[in-house]
C-alpha cells in the first residue's frame, strides 16, 4: 500500500513539473530560413516584417515572387521590380548576389496593377544585355 502511495505521489509531482515547464516555455520565433535551399535566401530586415531576398543562380523575378515566403503569386513580380528599381534596369536581367527588398505594404490597387502589367508583358526573349527601353511602364 505504501509503495502505491509513493508511486502516486511521484506521478503527481512529475505531472506538475511537466505541466509547469510546458506552461512557462516561451514561444520561439524561427529565424528566417532559405525559401528554397541553394536557390535563394530570404532574410528579415526589420521588426515590421520587411524582408530582403538574395538572388541565387537561376532566379527570376517571376520565380522569386511566386515563393510562399515572398508574395506567393508569380504575377506579382512587378512589385519586386518597383521596390528595387535602384538595382534593376530590366526585369529580365537580374544578377546573382543582388539583394532585393521585399515590401509587403502595397495597396490592393497596386497589387492588381502589378498583376495586370505582368499579364500584359510580352513573352521572355533571351538577350545578351539589359534593354534600354522596356515594353511597359512598370
């Protein structure tokens, strides 16, 4: 009978320790991880959820904007282009190592306009240099 009481007390104490430890555990926010290993990297830059994306080999604005950690919609690539006009002369011509700001503060109208412009953009044609004149005013 004594051993049964002892086991019951040990069980209750263990349950209290486990439940108290779980309740006191802090929620840890994961650090920004690469969206696609070896393809590109997303980094948080401020507490306001602004992000920076580092261009990797094979990336396009279309692919980057389609990533779930970015916009989740490839047709929103003009938003990346607009936010990084200081670095991008031609949306078909980005370079490995460029660091793009990923803004999330666009209005619905700006997003809709970007999607429409992406749909109106002529098909990609390989070039040996960036275009001086773009087909649309992004």
